[in-house]
C-alpha cells in the first residue's frame, strides 16, 4: 500500500522488525516518526540496533515485519523503478567518511551528480557550489588523504548534499573526530538543517551530539526504543535507566558518589544537590528557605548549561548554620523536588 498525505512524516517506521538468519533480532518492533525539517537522533550502545535501523531506512535492508515509509511512500510496496527516485531523496554520511581515495575532492562530489545523469558543466557548477557551502571552496583538486578528518567529513557532507536530498542520514558522523572538529561538523549539520531545510536522521552513541543538534531523540536498547521524546524533556526528565545513564554522560554537573565523598571531606557542612530544570521552583525556594531559617551557604559544585535554549543542570551547596535550621532547609527542599526527576539530594 502506498499512502500519501499532505502532512506525511519525512521518515516513518511502523512496528518494524529485522531478524537476521541465525536469530539475531536487531530491530524489534520500532515505531518512530521523523517530521520533515527536523533533526532526529537515535542513541544507543553498540549492538542496540542503530545501524540496522538506518540500513532499513536507506533500503539496504528489508524489514522482516512492519513498514518503512519515506515521505508517505511504503518502501516495501514499491518496485525498483519507483524506488529509485525516492532513494535519490536520501543522502548519507558515515563515520569513516567512505570517500573514493582515488578521486579528488571535486571528483567525489561530482560522482553522485554524474550518476544522476547531470551534464558535465552543470554537475561541476553544482559540485563547486556545494563545496563552497561546506567551507571547502578551493580544495577541489586535493585528494582525501591530504585532508584532515573534519575536512574529509565535509567532503562526505558535500557529496551527500550534491543531489539536493530532502533527508540526510548520519551514521556516527562525528565519532572519528576530536571534540573541536566534532563541534565544527555539528555546526555545519545544523546549517544543513536550518538553511537548506534538510531533515536529518542520525545515529550516535554520544549524547552530546543529541544535545547539540537534535530536536527529538529515541533511545534504543536490544532492538527496541525504550524512550523517545523532545530533547529537552528527555534530558530534564529521563524515565528509563538507560536514558538517564546516557544523559549523565552529557550532563556532568551532578556529583557521583566518589566526588561527593571528596566534597564532604573538604566541606564539613550539609551538602545538598539541587536539579536546575526549566520551570522548577527549587532555586527560588532555596533562597527563601535560607533566609527564613538564617542558614548560610557556599556553592561547591555544579553548573547550568543550555539545552535547546533552556537551562538544565544542577548545583551542589554546602549549608552551614544551626543543626535544626539546616534540617528545616533540607526538609523544605525535599518538598520542592522536581516532578519526575531525582529529589533534591542531601547528605
Ligand atoms: N548482517 C547481520 N547478520 C546477523 N546479525 C547482524 C547483522 N547485522 C547486525 N547484526 C546483529 O544485530 C544487532 C544490532 O546490530 P547493529 O549493528 O544494528 O547495532 P548498532 O547499535 O548499530 O551497534 P554498533 O554501533 O556497534 O554498530 C547486533 O547483535 C548485531 O550482531
């Protein structure tokens, strides 16, 4: 069946399963929808099924059950002839860049254009325009091995974008890059989304990538989506233990047990950790409680970062004062706990 509706998602998976011969069920009943013009991240540990999911979307694998739809078209219902133009709507970039080593930078970007039948002069103009967009104007005659990792990924992005796809699939696109280069490539991908309107579906094991780039995220484990939602909400109120562990890798403001021990050794007062979440009353409530009970404090750890333009983090304070007054502040803070998240912790 082919469904086409005006508001079709750019990519949609409905109850998709992929079982390999020999029994491995790499994707196990996944349903998700990537709205056109958005950036959607799939995060998970190695073996969770992310690569298989991406291969199902680009048609390299066929689902054993369920359906994959691109722009409302169910891939399994289309023959090769009708599939071809739909595949052209998809570009892909890879962790190891997958460039042709024997071709120049320009040659790499020309390749999909010539394959699509564009004449030489038009293809060259389009390739140069795309290289300019990714910041590699003037590098066309160089070979991949003469470039840095970040530049190679830019070539990969230019090659994927040359044919003006509507959707870009990213397979661990920054995992082989250092942090600064990762930041530059993520900034470029953000421009691809915002300026060109390209929908991005990426897989990653790095929550930092999700935080920087994605609008929505799905967390995969053992082939299933265990949690999904809008990125800020997932960071602020993770519901599944795996999600919470991923969020901690990108949100280092909350002290772990070992750090708390060190902090306690240095700060004899009572330590409390308060989550800072958009709309949470904890910090306002804290200053009122401290005033009312005459308790003094020092910031000893933590910080607040922006996630999708909203504040998120935690602060750890040392409270000092009369034991009963400190107790009253701690009790008052417990009443201000953020719904769905760890209580204001005290020890
Ligand atoms: N062609 C295949 N044949 C058999 N099993 C496979 C095949 N491809 C993947 N698998 C299995 O499916 C599961 C999911 O693999 P997949 O590569 O999709 O996970 P992943 O989350 O992308 O992990 P990684 O980041 O390590 O690539 C794994 O158990 C893997 O061994």
